[in-house]
C-alpha cells in the first residue's frame, strides 16, 4: 500500500507516494476507494467477477494536480451514478501543449455488490499537492499516521469532503 489516511478538522485526507506520475494517479484512486470500503466490502470485492472498461479524461492544464482531481471525481461519479466500482486500473498519460490527457483501462464490479463504509461528497482543493521529490530529499509528514518519504519519487495530498 502506498497511501495513508490523515485526519483533518471535518474531512479525511490522504497522502500517496509512487515512482511515477501515472503510478501515483493509480495509487490515489486505490487509496481513495480504500477509504470508502468497509472491511466486509474489501473481503467481498475479492470474490466478485470483474468486467473491463475504459475512459479518457483531459485537463486543460499542465498541472498534475488538475488531472488528479478530475480522475478522482470521475471515479466517484462512476461508482455512484454508473454503479462501476473500479478494482484495478492502468493509466497512460500524455502531456500536450493544451494539457494532460489520461487514458484509463480498468476492471470493475457493480458498486451495489459491495459494502461501503462512508461517502465522499467531493474532492477538495484544500491542501492539494502533486509533486516530485528529488533524490536524497526527505519529505517530512505533518501527520503522525503518515510516514515521511525520501526521494526520488512522486507524492500527492488530497482532502475529501465526507
């Protein structure tokens, strides 16, 4: 696991680490969904037959935090409105002059078949971060439940409104 939850005043936050931008986006989706699942939901998820799907999102910004927010919002939308719970995913991104495009391939189950513990209402911009940590640089954690991270690698911080 490369994501850790941290508490805020009224919401829940998450920090993720990974070796690349694409893997960090994947870790963020997995981390966000682990917040939503109950322990029973995690068990049941392993037993369900999966289908596959794909979608594409495009950010009009070259900032990685922008594509992160769009991706997490799309995953929440698919779980709630389309009953698509994303199990595994692979993300390929392309940085262009007009922004970042992400192609997402995923496996899914029906959201109604798993038990969720809480509901995330929104992805917030509060404390939002997505950045590279150079080799030999230590990124300290502000939260006791989240470890510090030594580069090289990428990290993101996201706070969710629950």
